[in-house]
C-alpha cells in the first residue's frame, strides 16, 4: 500500500494535477507519428532511386497519396499539439501554456522567415523543397495552434 501511494505521489502533483495522463500520452503519440510519417515519406518513399525508372519506392498507397502525405503528417502533429493544450496535460496548464503558446508562435514565425530567406532556391532544404508556397500555410497553422494555447492562459 505504501509503495502504491509513493508511485501515485510521483505522478500526481496536488497543486497542478497529474504529470502524466492518457491525453498527454495520446498527444505525444500523435506528434511522433506525424513527424515519423513525414520523415518516412521524404526519405523512404519519395526519394529517387537510381535503379527504379519512376524513382518512387516504398508502399504503393503512400506513393498514390503523393503530396497529401505532408497533409497527413502535419495534421497528426498539429492535432497532437491541440490535444496537448488541454488542462489535463502539463502543456495545458501553468507555465506549460506559455511555453506551448510562445513556442508555436515562434516556430511559425521562424518557418515563414526561413521559407522567405530561401525562397529563391529551396531545392537544397528538405521538406521545404516539396511544399513550396504551402510552407506559408504550415507557418500560419503553427501560429493558429499557438492561439489554442492562448485560450487556456489564465
């Protein structure tokens, strides 16, 4: 009984709520899945193979989705961030809200600034080269997710 109480005290702070929750685990899983989806598509599916005529490798369904793979990957990532803005997660209360909000705002701003800085030749920057003008949408969505954190700020 004492061991169970000690474990519960480590994962629950009475002033702030639970450190780990199912919602936070789902949010982390969605963010990691989104990043992994984009990385696998960029490296494993769309990367040209000199021994294959059309250059595409990997699963056929991902080849068929083409550019929509970025929509799926970024969608999973941003959905994970939005879920993490709930008060039952560490990012949804206290200082976590400020960190999440400012982090999303700054990432969106940096994403757009980097795109404008390299817009003449994006061929050497991974992901940016495929998204082209859609990079602006990614930056704006980062900022929109920042506003979901801002609504939780007290």
